[in-house]
C-alpha cells in the first residue's frame, strides 16, 4: 500500500516542507478563497493513488447509508405565509449516501492522506482558521459521499463555514459543481437566489473537478449544487471534517439520519458545543 508521501504530489505541493514553495501553494489557495470562496488544488493526489482510493471506496460501497428528503436552499421548514416565489418555498428532492468513517482502515489510502502529519496544518494555514480541530466523531471525521445516476445535490447553502473535499471518481456525465459566489456575504439575498433557481442568474460558476483535485469551499455564503449524474459509474467524493471546538461529535439524531447508526460517544457528548444552534 502506498503511504501518504507517495500519494500526495509533494513535488508540486510540498506541504510537508516549510519554505517558499509551500508558502506559494498556500497563498494561491488564500487568494482564490478571498476572490470567490472556492479554491481547487489541482492534482493534489497522484493518479495512481486515486486508483487505490477508488478501489477502497468500491470495497465498502455497500456500507453506505442512503437517506431521502425534500429541502429548500436553507434547510428550513415551509412557511406558507411567504409568497409562492420566495426561494424559501422552493423544495427539491435530495438523496444522501454517506459511507461512514468506521469503514476505512487506519492503513488504507483515505486515512493515509487524512492522517498525514502535514495535511491538517496545510488546510488550517490555507483557511487561516483560528479555531481548527479535527472532528472527533468516529463516524464522520473522514467519509465518502457516493452518488449514482440521476442523483446530485440541489441548490443549497452549507450550515458550516467551509468544506474540504477530495474528488475520487466522477460519473460518466454530469456531476459538475456549480456555485454562485458570495451571494449572501452581505446578508440574505432572496432575489438573486431566486434567479439562480430559475436559471436566469449570470453569477453561476461551473467547475469540472477531476479525480485527485482537493477543494476548499466556503459554502456558508455561496449557493451551490452538484448537477445530476448520468451513467452507471458512481461519483465518489471524500469529505474531511474540521470544527472550531475540540472533542466535538455529531448530535445523536442527526448522526442517525446521516449514517443510520449512533455510538455511545454521541450520547456522552450530546450538547457539548460552544453554540446553541439547533443543527
């Protein structure tokens, strides 16, 4: 099995070695995030390592937990007092299929990248994060999202400030990442969100991410979606989770929804969060 130093393209991105080359890589990511909230580190993982990641995902794909719901871009309940064309009343089918973290062996390629000594500090420096901790949830610190033909993610804002993902395998067609940069950075912007939903906005950017690309995205402020997939080949994306407080895990009910199970630690640490938000 390859180790992380062989999987990550350290010649192109020397994240393990302090110096001008590492500083430059971080600077490029910061500039992209400052411009429109999205940065892509192209070819962060080498092609041969991507093949190992694909095989690992395939070996545990049957362990994924699939759930279905209907959501609006804000993950809020319907409000009949609002006008019919208000984007908060626009609901779309959404399916999730998450392969939880406990399916990935410590010696496997996905955890090999996640546990590489220089990986966390590189991400933290790129984000310029003040509070930056690994998600302590044994089901969710690093997971894979699997999507199949006809699926995708409808337009939405994230409930967390940033996401860190790694493209592993694309569908035959479709699956482009589309986003409207900073559409609510100055507050809610329901009119512009409505344009995005109607397909009349000129603010939408389309990204065709390739296997091996690392993406950092500030999805709290940019409306975004994954376009529907076409073909029998599933789309695999790894999600690396970080939080602003130490020892955090998911709430029991939310964990059950996402992964189909809970562990004792979810009950032991329930409510131990720095904020009081209901999610």
